[in-house]
C-alpha cells in the first residue's frame, strides 16, 4: 500500500510539474512603477495582465522566462474587468490558448505566474464555480470562479489551469479571496482594448438615488443632471423618478447601470418616469461615458 501511494503521489507531482513547464514559456513577469505582476501571451506581441497590478504611469517592462527584459507599451486597460493589454516587440513567443469551459467546484486548479524571469506556481481547488456576475466596478464577468490558492507577490495575473492543463482564466486578488477572470471575459475585453484602447461605457449623464414610489415600488430619483449629457437633451429633469427601462421595471439603481454596457452606446433607452405624480415615457440616446 505504501508503495502504491508513493507511486500515485509521484505521478501526480510529475503531472503538475509537466503542466507548469509546458505553460511557462507563455508566462511573463510585468514590472511597472512600484508594481509587479504576472501576465501571459494572448496574441503574438500582446500580453494580458492584471489591470489592478499595473501602475498608471511610467515605464513598463516584461521579463521573459530566462531573464530577457523587454520594454512594453500600454495598449489599454479596463478596471471593470481587471484586464490590461500590453504590446512588446517580440511576436515569436508561444501564444497561450484560452479554454471556454470552466472546471467545477472541488476540481484541482494550478495558478502559473512568473517572478524575475522564472516560473512560479500554486496548487489549490476551485472553491466556487457559478454563473455570470457584475463586478463592483461595473464589469460583466462571464463566470464566478474562485480559487482556494495563495498567490505570492508578483503572481497577480497568473494563468489559471485546470487538471488537464487548459488555461481557463487569469487569477487576481479579489476582496478576501482569489478570483479568476474567465477566458471569455478576457477574450472580449482584450479584443476591444486592442481595437479601441478602451472599453466604451454607456452614459445617461445623471446622478441617481434609490427611492420607493408611493405604491412601494423601487425607483431611481434623478438627483443631478449633466446639462450637456444625453438625459438632459432628452428632457429628463432633476427630481424625476425612473421606474422602468425598456419596458422592464427597475429593481434598483444597478438595473439602470446594467443597461449601460459597451454595447449600449448609440442605442435608445426608453425610460418610464414619474414627474409631479404623473407618468410619462422619455427616449434617451445613450452616449459614451467621458474618460474622466
């Protein structure tokens, strides 16, 4: 029995080591002002890393396995999905394919990062695997994936692998837990950043406060209006209470925010509002949120 156990553990150890070794050439260290992270080769010459671990200004460098250090250019960043895209002057590095399937709760997961030109890894379990969710910063995340692993310094932005060695996302630090930005979210965000350098967000141009209508239904009161914004141009006034959007009653202020994704820019939103006790409909052409 002891020999069988030893053989099984040795095989598991060898398999994990082989997965890390196979992934390592696609994983890099990312150094910016007072910040260090990991990243991976998403497309030839393009590196995906954790936006939160990337300094706002100053030089950025990418260090390859073996120690070669290359300057990098910020292509774009999206704080709502924690995805940042960098460009380097090397198009010959192995691209890491991203898998569209996600492991279930209890499955083994390996986070592979880089530290000063050499690979680092952490082994743990998938502690949560659920449906799509919205981040605190308003990003649409395609799956709620959490890992029971400990990320070392500089490992934020590590690649999350399943037991077959498929990369299913990027491991980052969330509030009190390690979360994975899933592959589908990365593909969508990185493609937009490569094309536009930013993720466009819809914009009404109003400040809102959650309220209850006289019949106890949820509403969003307009507390202030940008005089040059889309809502003002459509006739929305301070004090109006929005109770529905596009025919659906709102649940809270976030119901309106969810309607302002990147696909909303340039589309019309029909708001049902209450003004001085009377209801009316106002069509607002959704604009793009200013960069500030």
